[in-house]
C-alpha cells in the first residue's frame, strides 16, 4: 500500500498533530497541501479544505494503518503517547498484530501497529485474526532501560500497512477488490466486513458497513478520504490491473478513489 490522501479543515492544526502526536515528518508543503512520512517515504498527503466538517455516516475512511517495523518501535510510540498524553481511542491484540487507535483533529481514524512474527499466523489468518484487549504493560516492558525518552518520531521503515474503508455494501466491495483488482479474500464477517490481501498478508485492505451501510461517498465540505494508493510490483501487472478496473485511477463501488502505481 502507498500514500493515503485526506482533506482537512485546518492544515496547520493537522501538521501540528501529525508531527507532535503521531511522529511523522513534513516532507513537502506547498500552499494548502503537505505530504508527511517517515524517513523519505511518503505516507500521507493532506489537502486543506477550510471549514470542512468530520465525514461521519458516509463511505470513506475507517482508518489508515501505519505499520512500524518492529515491536519495540510500537512500544516507544506508546511510551511517547503516555508521556505526552496523546489520546487513544482503542488498543487491541488481533493475534496477527498489536494495534493502537486514535482519531486526528478531523476525526480521521489512525491505527499504529506492529505485526507479530509471520510464522505465528501465516496461512491461518482466517482462523486466528480477532480482537482482544492489548496488554499495554507487557508492550511497554519492551522499551529498553534508560530509553524512556527515546521517541524521536516514527522510524524509517514505517509504511502504510493497510487501509480500512467504510463501504456501502461488503459484497460489492469484495466483487471489486477480489474479482477485479485481484486481492485475495482472507476473511469475511457476512455483510458487515471483509479483509483482503496480496501475498498471504493478513490484510492490505478492509471494508466494513458498521457506520456506512448504503451510504454515499463523503461529499465536498467534509474532511474525507480523497484517495489511496495500491503499489503494483511491475509495469506489466500495473497495466493488466488497470485494464481490469478501468484505468490507473478509478473508484470502488462505494466511491472510494484508488490510484494504481508501480513500485
């Protein structure tokens, strides 16, 4: 997965949050737009839409999930959040991963997570993936002694691990992402949610109807998902995928915009 694009009501407010609370770096800024990332990797693009209101009850973004390269990086981020009183909205043990959840000032959902070793879940995601309370004390114990002030931002190697969408209908989304875009369906919770991936990963994409069943895409005037990026391994696969979905820039049945690029 590649960069995720979001509209925000106040760019300076959002940049302050993503730098100081989340730990991303501003890679570029031009007028009412900015890109943020870890190291030199672009993760987010923010576009200011003054006065935008939170996009509640529409199709769009459920959360963008930032994958850190190792568990101790997640622990360091949690220690930073405790120290700086960064508000969390949840903390979950998904068996395949450990995850912390937040909302930015525009109520965009954010997940910061670390995967458990792949050999613990490879080939068994559908049976193992679930949600249980995360043992925060155990996670914090992985921060090395004397490293309590060691957070200086999300580390190089942080990526967009997955994008979780609000969709109008799960079956239509599965039809698009599995049958046309080419992801594998890893797990489905009836008409409520589906999880899809490539290469055996637990999920690169998810879609749920918990807040958006039958809902249209978030309109202009809301702080919303503008689009997200799927990175294909080579030009041949990018061309074939683009032909199946009707172009390198397209949208899913819920109106979520997808951009296909070559890595």
